[in-house]
């Protein structure tokens, strides 16, 4: 039941964000398979923009965009480089390889279809995740805004599953047990 609430919350928040800026999308990065549990997000990413990490590896991604026929593309290396794969918006994408970055495009901005063996093109607008959502075992969600310039500490704590450190970094005083 709590995972259902999580999906509805993600979709609702993404819808709210998308209403104000329909030419942007939100990319959610999960260390778990199936786009479940706690995740990092890059909000307000423009079409053909890149959500990149400091090299941390993720297992699944989810794109929310109001562009018709939008798709998410994941990349094996940072800065949206390396081997890539592609899936439709509003669907969980779990590629056959771990990845460090993701981008998205609409049908009007897409240059061509890709498969998992193609090397990526370059992106002008690469951003680091700007938020983290932790999902507690009781279904409680804790949203953390990542301060500009502090991405590495937050990403490292998140990927290592050190949610206690994340809460300390964000100055949140709560005693919850989180799903990874």
C-alpha cells in the first residue's frame, strides 16, 4: 500500500511541477529495481537536458513529462555519455546495465531511436540531482532539497544507504527506518 501511495505522490508532484513548465521534465533515479523506494531526482530538466551524478550507479529510472511521446534515455557514464538505452515517459525503465546519468527527449526534439549499444551524444545542459525522497518503512516520505554545491556528500550518503547521515546533512531530526 505504501508503494502505491509513493507512486501517486510522485505522479501528483510531477504533474504540479509540469503544469507550470510543460517544456521540462523530472527524472527520478532509483538504486532499486522497479522504480520503487527512495530516490534522487532532477527537476525542471529541459528536453535534451541531462541529469548526471558523480558516478554513482543506479538500477532504474522514471520520467515525468507533459510532452507527448516523451522518452527517458539512460547512460552508463556521467554527463550522459557512454552506452545508452531508452524507454517511454511515465513508465519505469530498468535497463540491463547500471547507469550514472539520464536524459529525456520529446518526439519533436528526438534525433533518432537508440538501443543499448549506441554511444550517446553530448548535452549542453547537464545538472546534478536537486532533491532526494526517502521512503520510510511506515510509508512516511521525507523530501530533502540538495543544496547547490553539496551534491557529492548527499549522493554518496544516498547511494551508500546512509540515510541517518542524509538526515543530518539536511538538518532533519527524525527517527525513521527507510527502504533502500
